[in-house]
C-alpha cells in the first residue's frame, strides 16, 4: 500500500482525511501513482495535473522521502520506501508569499 498525504483543499474536495492509501500495479512512478489517485478519487482529476498535457499544476509540489521530486520525469521510479508504504508521498500546495 502506498501512502499519500494530501493538502487540506484536496482532502476537502475528495472527502478524505489527510492520508489516503493506494495500490499501484508494477513499478511505482509518479505517473502511475497519480493515475491510481485520480482513478480512486475522480474528483481530483485536473486539480493536481493538467487534463490535456498531464503536467503538474504550477502551485503543486511532490515530495518523496523528504526530497522534492516535482521536476523529476513522470516515468522515473519513486524510492522503495514510498512503494512499500514505509514513507508517505506528499502532495503539497506551494503558495509563496511574505
């Protein structure tokens, strides 16, 4: 089981708590993880990545094992700790300001 922590606004939209669990068949990549998340919670489609291009939304960041993986290729495998559920995958709303 893969653990995914969502920001508050996406928790509200999906009607879930801060952490959800997913099952991904095969190699766990950013793309396969987001595909599984959107399949289980269809109301999140288009909120994390663009419908047409599949690219990450500008104000959303991804973290795996305390590392920012937002700019990694979508087909790159995620760390083993994410794939086994030892560490959660974080989706963070990245709002800057002062």
